[in-house]
């Protein structure tokens, strides 16, 4: 699979959903503006808010989008720098041989989930018709 460029995501994908393996909960992922990402709902771990997103501009070695995690202060809403534990949890690849299945972990939290994609199909078809025929004119001599 090739990466998707900015502005192409909504032309390529109708819908992306995530199914969490531990709860069987299924959620529809969101696209924000002209982004190349599908966004998960934010959630909290301790004093941080986590924003997971599928980044379609970065494809992993299994040919699927990389899962990115952004970290924010729950008190101020400001983005936290990617260092220490956050750096190791920022990029997550798919589980080899499992399709779009991911196992994301940070501190004491581990989430396993699978992403389902409803692709848009664009079919362009050209139809050409031709006709050949033969005409024979018969003159009636009875007048």
C-alpha cells in the first residue's frame, strides 16, 4: 500500500472504525479538516490526555498506516514533548500477519485493537460502440 497525501483521505476512505479487543467496543474514527489521519477519541492516563491517530502518510513494514500517539497535559491542554516513555509510545506498527491490528502501550496501559476500513471505489469505464452494415437497393421494375 502507498501512503495517502494531504487532502486525499476522504477521497479514498469512506469510514474507519476501531474495535477494541478487550471490550469489543467499536468506535468510528474521525477525520479533522485536511488531515491525513484518522483520530481516536482522547482518553486520560494519569495527568495526561492521549490522542491516538492512524497516520496514512506513514506506512509501516506490513503495508499499513503507523499509529501515532500525541500526549497533552490534562490540566493545561498543552502538548508534551516526545521524550522518555512518550517517545517509545509515539509510533506503533501493526502486529505482523494480523492485518490492521495494533497493540499500543504506555506506562501501565496496554490497548489491543483492530481497525476496519471501508474504502471508496472509483471506477472509470469507457464504452465505445461501432456499427457496420451493408445495404442492398432493389429496384422495382413494375410501374
